[in-house]
């Protein structure tokens, strides 16, 4: 029996919680790496947001501009990392059973043996 993964389910899992889609695809190391990286960026983004708001409340224009720019950069980095994690989970789920299906196809059709006999 060929075990398959639903790419849409993997994508949604990764959208809800970074790394969850990788765990769904039986890739726990990737799940830990993606989850740690994405949540780390999100934590840094929140810290920069808090720092920019404190600087704004204290009328520290230079600190506000610095933290606001970092916050903007981190919004882009975090979004890109999140989307990359979702795409990775989707593709891994789509290709999850590829090698097993290929082996079954070769065995049932005899194409692999015929290919190697001619060369």
C-alpha cells in the first residue's frame, strides 16, 4: 500500500504553525529547523515593534527610525521564510510517495529492466 500525503493539508499546517507541515511529511529535523527559524524571526519582529513604539513614546526620533526600519525589514524576512516553509511542506507532500510509486511502476511494467538491457 502506498502512503500519500495531502499537499493542501501540509501547506495549511505550515501556515498555522511553522514546521508542522514538515512534521506531517515525516521530516522532523526540517520541522524543527523551519519552526525555530520562522518563530525566531517572528519574535525578533515583535521585539523591534515594541522597541520602535517605546522610542516613539519617548520622542527619540533616531531610535524610532532605526527600529522602524528593522521592523519593516523583518516583516519581509519573516513573510518570505513563512512562505518558503509553506511551499516546502507542499512540495514534500506532493512528492512524498514518488520513489515508492516509481518502484511499483517499474516492477509492474518491467520498463526498468528493459531499459537497462538495451544499454
